[in-house]
């Protein structure tokens, strides 16, 4: 087996640093492992993509070390059954009663209606 390149050593070091920084924070270890496994199949010749992912990982490491991060999760928030029934939606939208599209609210809190000339 050949000796690891400088970039490979940097990536492995980043992996270890991310795992250390995420100790005691829920979801971090699983997320770091999943992210690295997802990109493990990248060919060694795709240096631009690897460097991009390395820089992205460095930024995430800085965020983890900043002290403000308490956990690491996905950006997409899945809605549970309790949230759907309580009507908790995004700000500026009506509760989703019929499963149809949501209507944005205007500044007074009433639904905007394009037919009334507003």
C-alpha cells in the first residue's frame, strides 16, 4: 500500500478532530461518520471536490468548537404528528388544516388574497 498523501493525512486529521469536538453533543458522531462514509468513494484524482469538502469540514469544525453548538443535525426538519395537529408551521403561514397548499399571511395576520387586488 502506498503512503498517504498530504491531503489524505489532512482529511483523516479533520475526521479525528470533528469526532473529538463533537464528544458529548447529540448527533455529532453519527453525522460526521455518515458524511465521511458518503464521500469515501470519491476517487483520489478528484482533488477539487476533496478540497472543497475539506474546507467545508473545517468550517463545521469551527462552528462545533465555537461553544454555541449544542448538537449537530440536518437542515431539513421533519414534522411529527404532534406538530401537525397543533398547527405549528413556519412563521407567516396558516396552519395546515386540509393538507393543501399554505397561504402566506400579510402584515396584519390575515391571508393574502391575490384576487382582492393586494
